[in-house]
């Protein structure tokens, strides 16, 4: 619809006005820092930051119902700056003027209810939200759209000059960073650091295709992250990992969309999220809390984080029930099929600790959990989901495995409806499916395929023919007819088809 098709009142609310009020807030010393420059950590104490809106209470001048209407009406507009994560402009980054927003098709990813058969197999009502249907095929585009809009704002309005962005990645952050940076070329260039051999070929191809400078570094993600932090501390680069608090703002849009998709009624909802660097789960909790504070939603969903037993520092931390006795311990990770979440020292751990505390304070104890799953369960669940119409990656499989684990523990029951984050598109991680089908996982992953979940192509080559068609050498006449009928008969026999 066109803006002029709406009432004067609606029109005035639909186009957001840039607002002041955003500040960096340190999670350590609580100090506030102005947002006129890009900060990743507190200049005073070095702790990570969140971006807060000191004028958030202004938003309460509109009722929750009014905000619902604004966000719903914006869905009908053909204005690029309001199509993606900035549909929720006032909740995401209200300082950003519309002309700085970069819309590459991110957000509004489909929430697909699992088929009746799959729900009965799992024993729960659930949806997958397909964040793999973002432009670089993972949820990271949400945060990247916010971080790049801010960088664009610094360039356009704050005289920032040309910017070189840098990030460490388990594959998906780099794909998103390179994609968004390439759109802002030549003002923004991108360089990415990847742990050599620890991202999939598809993920390596993505930043190369976007023209980024790609560095393969020995070790695992945690090693790359340290190098990137050193670069950001000592050189003129813009760090695009989720240490960058603008990324968190963008990722909050996942929560806003889930709420909108469920008509803002989240009673009995459980949000299931794989945890790697812990940025996404932090952002999702924060997003729901913002909506709750503005009375856009009247209940907070349960949050369920999931980690593989090969990379589970957050699970280990929360396995101590007494908050006073919990001790943070980074770990050395082992190879995991949930490779994108194979992180032993998550940068956003302080955010999780603080936000989970605030979340449970508002939602009530027992509304934040972290469960652990094994590699076998991740793979079986991914294959199971995808055989019923989903497009889950290994991390998406981890979400389903996590839901099952939470049900087994009695955390989630029949009264719940779960929304599972399929954080990336399964094609990015297709090599793991291949390993499952060919039964050749590295021993340390400890995955044995279930026979009935394996699949493989069969050759359909009829016997008794003198020639077969080949590229550039087609068959003709009787020879071709014989080839067609013999091949069809062979396939019909394999399929057990009845003759008409
Ligand atoms: C596909 C995918 N799923 C899950 C994660 C974990 O998300 P986070 O690092 O925000 O916890 C990542 C990245 O680390 C990822 O790329
Ligand atoms: Zn501080």
C-alpha cells in the first residue's frame, strides 16, 4: 500500500523520525558512553557494552496496541527502509535516519509449523523459524544490517571517511559482513578471518564472492577472535563481530518478528536457540523484554539455549543451580557438527549472565534454561526435520535436539508451543548431511547414522543397449526409444510401480 492510503494519524506514525537517546552502557562499571563513535568495549574497564535508549520511556506514550498496529501496518508498505529489521525502527536503532538503512532482503523470515507427522514424532507443537532464508543464508544478516546502517550513518553524517571492516567467524558472520560491506563499496571494504578448515566450503565461498579479503588462520574460532580483537585495539578497523553492540540491536528483530507472527500472544511459547558466541540468545531475550516493557506483549516466552557437549561452556555455567556458586570457565572445544557454534569462550557471556538475570526477574524463575545435546542427536534431528519439509542446518538440528532434551527433562511440556531457530540454510552445511549418508564422520564426532535416515542416489543405467546418451552425443530414432523405455522400466521396477 501507499503511505497516502492511510489516515493522517497512521501516516504520522508509520514513518519513523530519527531519535536521540541511544548510549553505550558498560556491563561492568555501568558507565555511559556517547554513540558518536564505534565502541566495542568500555574505554574505562574493558567490559562489553549494550546500547540502551535513555529515552525509551518516551515510547510508552503510545500504547502497546498502537505499536502493534504500527508494526503491522508497516508490513504493508513498499518502503525498503521499513521492510527489513527496521520495520521495528524505534526498538532497533532509532538514531539511524531512513537514508542510512541498507535493505538487502533481511528479516521477515518464514515461521513454518512442523507437519502433523513430525510434531507427533517429537511429541510437541513446534515451528521452525527459517533464518537461513536471510540474504547470506543465516540469521547474522539481522545484526549486520544494523551494524552496517550505523557505519553508513557514521560515513554520511559524521564524516567517518572510508572504513575497513574486520571480523572473525565460524563462517556465517563473515558471509554477512562481506555481503553488506560489498553493498557499501567503495566506502566500506571488508576483511574476514576464518579458522582454516573449520568453515564449510560454501561459507568460505561467500566472502570470496563478495570480494572480501579472506584470511585463513590456524586454530579454532576462539583463536581468530583474539587476533581480530588485537587488530581492533591497535589499528583503524571496524570490528563486526557481535562484540560490536550494534549487531545485538539488529538481532533483536528475531524476537520482534516471532511476537508479530504469533499475533503478540506468547503465552506458553518456548524459544529454542543454539548458542555459540551467545550474541543471538542475548539479543532475543533483550528484544522480548523491550516489547514486554512497552506492553506490546503481555507475557514473556521461555528461552531455551542449546549447546553441543563438544562446545558447552554456557551449559556448564548454568548447570550449577545456585547463582552465587556459578563460575565462568571458558573451555577447549572439540570438533562439532554444529560447527558454527563451536565456541569455547563466547564473547557475549557477560551479556547472557546479565540479561538472563533480568529476564528471569521479569518473567519469573524457570524461564531461562540451557540444555546440552550430543552430536548424534544434532545430526539425527537435522535429518529428521529436513525429511518433513524443513531446511534446517546442523545448528537448526541442534535446536530440535534441544527441544527433545528439554522435554525429556520436563522443562517443556504438552502445554508449550516451541519456536525453533533454524539459524542458517541447510545447504551451507550440506557436507554434514553427506557424511551422515556416507557414514564417514571423523571418529571424534562420534556420529553413527541411523539406517532409515540415510539416503543416496542410485544409478539408472539400463543394460543390453549398444549406446547410451552422453552430453553432446544424443541418441536418435529407435535407439533413443529403446533407451527411454528400458530406463523407465528399470526405474518403475525399483519403485515397485504398478502397470496402468
Ligand atoms: C548458523 C549459526 N547458528 C548458531 C550460531 C550461534 O550464534 P551466537 O554466536 O549468536 O550464539 C552461529 C554463530 O556463531 C551460526 O553461524
Ligand atoms: Zn566499564
